[in-house]
C-alpha cells in the first residue's frame, strides 16, 4: 500500500495549474424532457427516483464533485420545487469547494431551452461539463478535459467532446444493454472527430447511407455500432451561443449534433473520448434502470456503490455474492435472501420469503411466503403474505394486499393499492392518477405537460393528493376498486398506441422467450431480404454465406421489379430516358448484368403485348409490333453487344416454352420483327443457331421453327457478300 | 470551530473518494488523520471541569465521522484511538502529579480512570521519551529492558502536601492549558513517529537480510522498498523476486524502483510463487493492517504466498508501522474488512458487455466478478512482525496493542451519534 503514489500524483498536480484559472463548471439538467418514466414522473421528477436506494441525482453530483468540478448549475424544470427542497435537505449545499446553484424554469420544454436560458444568465465562463441528472459515471474527467483543451487550442472550432464507451448491442433486438436504440457512429480514427451519428439504426433494416463526401474528405474512417453514448459532454462556451443562434434546436443529439454534423454551416467540430476502464451510463428507460442497477450492484460503478456511498446513517454492508444489507433490518430466519440483492434499513422480511436479484428500499414491510425476483421495491412499501413480484417496479408507499401478483414488467406508481389475490397483467402501468387523455402525437412536444406550469388535470389531482387528500382518496378508492381487485386503488394505464409493441423493449423484465423467437425469425427474414435487396458493401458483413443460393430468387425478384417499373412507365407515359434510369438503379442494387436487364425488359414487353386485348394470332402479333415499336429504344439501350442479344433470344425461347405459350407459334415472326428493327443482329441469330446445334431435340424446337427464316438470313448474307464483291 | 469543520469535511471527502483521487496509502492517511485531530484539539474550547472528557468527546465525534467515511481504511480508526489514549494518559499523569501520594482511583473528574492499569503512570515527557524507542510501562518487554531514567519521576514524585481542594481550584486554568499543551506535544510526537516509521523499520534491515539471500515480495509497499534499500545501502548483496500483484500490478512499479537503485530484481507472476518459493530465503511483505490476534490484512494474493512459504518453511516477515496495529479482532475478515473494487480492473467492460445484457435470458446476471483488495493472513502463517519498535511474534501483538490503545476506545462506531 502507499508506494505507487508518484505517477498519479504527478498527473494530478499538472492539471490544477491549468484549471486553476477558471473553476471547472458543470451544467446539470435535472429534467430529462421525456416521458419514458411515466406514470412515476408525474409525481416525482426523474432525477429523484431511487436507483439502488439512492436518488439518481446523488450519483451525478457525487461524480461531479469527485471529478473536480467546482461549480454546478442545476437546471430544474418539472417538479422544480421537489428538486430544490431535496437539495436543501441534502449535504450538497454545504460542501466547500463545490457550489451548487439551482436555476429554475417553468417554461422550458427541452434541453435546448434550458441551455438558452443558461446562456442568458451568463454564468458559464469557460469549458463546462454538460450532463443530465440521470447519468452516473466514475470516469476521471482530467484526461478528457485536457484533450478537449488541447484540441481547442489548436482548432477553435472543436467545441465539444462527447464521452463514449464500448458496449455491444444485443444481437437479437439490436438495442443496447440500456434499452436504447442501436447507435451508429463514424469516427476519424486518428483525430477522434465524430463524423456521423445515427440513432434508431434498427429501423433502417440493416442499411445505412452515408454521405460519400465523408469518404472523400477523410483519409480514414471507422464505422462503429458497438458504441454507447454516455451523454457526458465537455463543451466550450460556444455551444451555448450556438443554441441561442439556432433557436429551433431542442434535442441535444437529434438537433444540435445533427445540425453540427450534417449542416456543417459553421464548421464546428465534435470529438469523442472513449473510456475504457471506467463506467458511464444514462438511465433512459426502465430497461436501462434495470441494467444500471445491476451494474451498480456488480460494482462497475465503484466507488459509487451502496456500501461506500451511503446517505446519512444508513450504512450498508456488503456480504458474499453481491448482497448488500443495511445494519438494521428485521429478517426472519427462514427468509432466503439471494444473490445480488440490496435491502434497505428498517425493512422487515417475513418467514419463507424469497428475494433474489432485487432492490428493496427503506422501511418496507414484507410478509411471509413472498417471492420477489428481479424487482425494484422502493421505500415504505407494504407487501402482505403470499405476494409474488417478478421484474416489477414498485414505488413508495404501495400496498400489496395478500396474494396479489405482479407479472413481469409491471410498474406501480406511488401509493397504489393492489387488492387481494389480484393479478396485475404484464407490462401494465398503474397509477393513482388517471392517464392524461390528451396524448400529443409528436414525441417532441410530449414533455410540454411535464412542465409544472402547464399542469394537466392529472398533475393537479396529484398536487391535491399530496396535500390533504383523504376524501378524494377514498372517493378514488370507490371508483377503482373493481379495476385492481377488492380494496385496490389506482388506474391501470392503457398502453398508448404505437408504443404498444415497444413495451417489452423498455421494461425491466427480460425479453420473453416467445418474443425472442419472434424477433430472431424476423431478423432471419430481414437478413434474407437484405441479401436479396442488395449486395451493398455496408451490409455485406451480415450477409449469410449462402448468397449464391439466393441468386436465383434474386433474378426472379429483379424481373418482377423491372416489370413493375415497365408497366408503370407504360401506364403513366414516363419518358424512355427515365425508365432507363430507373432500371439502371434496379440493376445496380440487384447487381445484375445488362443482359439480365434486356431479358427482363423483353419479358415485360411480351407480357404487355399479351395483356393487351387480342382475339387472334394476328392481333397478338400486331400488339407485339406496337409494343416493340414504342419501346425499342429502351430495349436497345441494354443491348450493347452480341452476347446480350443472344440472351434476349434465349429469354424469348424461355418465355415461349414456359410462361407464355401463346407466343410460341409466333416465334419466327417476332424474331424477324426484332431483326428488322435492328434490335437483334444477324450475327447474334447465327450464333444462337450454332449454340443450339448440339442441343437436344426438345431444345431445338424453335430453331426448327425458325429454319426458313434462318435459311433466308443466310442467303441474304451471301447476297450481301456477293454484292460486296 | 468552523475552520475545523471545513478541514474535517475536506478530509472526509478525500477519504470517501480516495479511490478516485488515488491519494492515499495508509501511511499518508494516518499522518493526515493525526494532523487533523491535532487541529481539532487545538481549536477545542476546554471547559473548567471535565477537560479530558471534553477533549475526548470532541475527538470521538470527529473520529466517528472519519471512520464512517471509509471503514476499510483501518489506519484512521487506529490513529483516532491512539489520540484518545494519549489524552487519557496525559490527563492521568497530570492528575497523578496534582494529587500526589494518592492512588489513581480518586480521579473522579474524567473518564480516564478506567485506564487499564493501576501501574505507575508516566508523565507526558516520559511517555514521549518512551514512545521513541520502546514501549509503555505495563509491557513485559519494557520491564525487562532498561527503562528510561525519566520513568522514575511520576511514580515516586510527591509534590508536597498541599490540600487537594485548594490546589485543584487554583490550578484549574493552568491545568487545562497544560493538558491541551501536553496532548498536542504528545500528538506531535505521534506524528513524528509516523513520519519516521519507515526509517525505523528500515534500520533493522541488516539484521534480517543476509548476504546472497533471495527475498520474495508481492505487490508494492513503501515500507518494503525502504527496507530493501536500507539493506542494499549497507552493502548487502541479495536478490529480490517480485510477484507482480494482479490485478493492480503494483509489483511492476516496485521492480522499477528497485532496479533504479541497483538491486538485482526478478519479476514473476503471482501464480509462479509456488514454483519459485523453494529458492527463496525469506518473504518480506507490507501489510494493510495488523489485527489484534496477529492476523494480517494484506494486499490480495498474500495468503497464497504465506501458504507457499509455510509449505517450504520459508520465514514470512510482515513489515508494519505501529499505526497499522489495529485493536480489533477480525471477524469474517474476507468480507467485513475487505473492499471489493470495480470489475473493470479485471475485465474490459466493452468486451464483456454482452455477458451483462439483462434484456435476454432470465434477467439475472450470470457473470459475477469478484475483485477483493485484501487478503487475510492468519497469525499462524506469519513468522515475524517488524514494527518501528522492533521485531515481534504474532502472539505478542495483543500486548503491543494494549500499550497503544485503551480499552474504552475499542468501539468507536456503534455509539449513538453525539451531538455536534
């Protein structure tokens, strides 16, 4: 112990000299401007929700303090009063060398608004750390900050350094461990400049389009999808003014980053800093809440772990197998408390109760024969005998009457009462508040009613409830007793449309096996589609090795596509040039040859002729005439040489033999027609004939049929030769 | 007082975040604790009665916070207890001086009366002198060794026959000032002791390391480094095997330092210890703490080294400054006195992130990484402790502890929180 102080000590001592001039500041957004944690966030701001028995903001502040930040501007919006009163009762206002200032706003609806307000206040003087109150980390800021400053010195346009971490996305759902959508980034490997940032990659079905200028401008480029955005940004003051200049920027990533990367007007650059040995993550949804809780219990966030980071007197002990137990708990001898479990102070646990992989808060009363598995039980919860909880979140003050069951993914908001023997269906969200009826369809605007100024009816009810509410409470109880069993209180929120399918993605429950099977199936189908769709190099990594087998199918698909294009062109009188363009693009995407196009177009032409009304062979022939007349230019453009022409003849044969038997008697006439129209040269016909010489009788049907024509051709040729002589 | 509170807060913060800031070794922590307590004592206003009690309360209040901030860093608690012991002793010696000829028992105005002995008590000067090279009076060793001359003073000194009541009241102000003064004096001694403990230990190096020996150590410890260097300076030529000390690999740093000082060094993996131990003459390691039963809390991996040493009858020597002597007994040491650190020291998070995707499967983590900081080496595996007061047997540690701490102070934490 104690010896190797030299190296780190020196590293630390260098930095303060640089930093001494300007105290390091941080902007902490104590509002997520999102609705993922509803209904819980209707009653309590997200940053105060307990994460392993400590409010999330505690982790963020503890990290900022330990990372050497000296001044924090805490921006609160939704439930600002609660946040402020929490801070007043906490230790944070009393810290020396760590100043916390709250900025309260009632009309900010996005991170953009918040930053604009902070810019108006004119409190940020140098580089600052931008973080939201639901982020936790144990990384050391020093290196990232130093890198940022050095880059800034060299290039004043380097305004932001974002912290990223490697984390593999799930192969099944393409979403990250934290339940966020897959993330795709392009980074310059030498300068670490961020060149491209794309969320929601799983909606793109495996294809991704990148501006080719990226490849032109940068000598090397790394494309990565195993990156997790930590939502910790080191920003220069310019970032704030950028937000002010572009008043339509709302979302940090979607607008600001896109604006800087794509529009590129100002030439500002964003860089990345990848952390390897430390941890950083943001609680974005219930799945992330679950994952991060488990990471904390597994001590990835060390030293931000329950036994080190304890509030007040509630010291927690770490025991074997990741069990954290507070000192004062009442536990029955026969209760089994399994691995990776946290039990808060003054909680009592009855006999034969089994708790595994769960977090139980302070002052809970848990009866006997209760099963708690993978769940998060907050403070002051009463769980009576024989209840079962699997992968659920149970907020403060909930009462579960005996025998009630929570299925996976259930969220019980504050003070809900579940009636006796009632089974709460999977993924339901239960709250004492009614679901806001008016749901803004646009997600961007949804947070409007998060705002404490524009209280929607539900929030208002809540405020009354928090005051003296016995009357209303009982009233409510009468209303809903049917909904949550006898004696229950609360409303089950109907899952709003659109997100229905997403419920399992973002819940605390693991993905059910049948869903996994379903997704795997879909992915396999997708993969097939992808391999048919394109052989684009971007997705080639995902291609299955058996692409050759699919080549046949490919051809069929391609033919269909061409036919559809052609028919559309006929019906809508599209110009030939445009059709050529469209077919060309199809050809590229299916990786086909000119010959294939010619074959496909010819096929479509014949079909068109056939589909036109006709009663006799002659009429059919006339139709073919017309079609060929109209579209010869199109066909010709795909017939640069003899080989393609032969292909067309072969195709023609095929058509006559297989799909459109009606045309077979007309084979010679049509062949003649094509010859006359200069679509097919005589050399091609001769080659075709010679190719067929050794074939079976069956194959030679058309050669025989065309014998007269061929003979005539040969004679004509000889005549020509004679003429030449 | 606010100044002190600020200092305390700052130190608390350092202790809590010791990992992030990477400042502390237990030596530095011990020193800083002593300095902090010194300023607490010097700022503490002393009432006319129960001066010692007031001081003890003040120190206890601060000490409790410090210990709670980082219960694993035992050095903090040790120093707090020693300071409390010093206060009690100084008070006792003052009282004995004041009440000449009387026994210890009539000292009713402080809590110090429960001090472990009805033996003669040393004066402050004597304590200071004694603590330098040898031990406190009640130890057998001290009785056998020649006592410093000054020890004679308190026992026999009788400062005349003035009546008790009078002298007490008249003496009050001077006495309180004297108590504080003496305590701070003794504290300075303590800080000096901590400062010099490395040298004190290193001085004994030549007695233990002989020509052409092979020494094995694990990880890195400043005490061990200085110990080896001291032997080197005395022209001993010997070789050092260093087990690297995964997962923190501090052995690498030690190897660097030793090579810089011209020592023949061999670096091995931890798992090679058993293979190499038969060629080793002595194992010399540092410790995180020495418990009252003679067991050692040491960097992880040392229990294995100790077992290997025992198997091949190689002496297992632990170097520990007296600030590492802890008066507690190790109950469940693997868990309670250990610190489980982040798995990131063992695994790359990015590489293993798919093993920790709780979205699929049963939702329960299948991969569990355990990364303890310390090992517990039971006393039977330790051959010798070398402290700044000399070499001791594990079975003797409890006596050493009785010299440094008073029984009242053993339990610091579980008391109801004092009002401060």
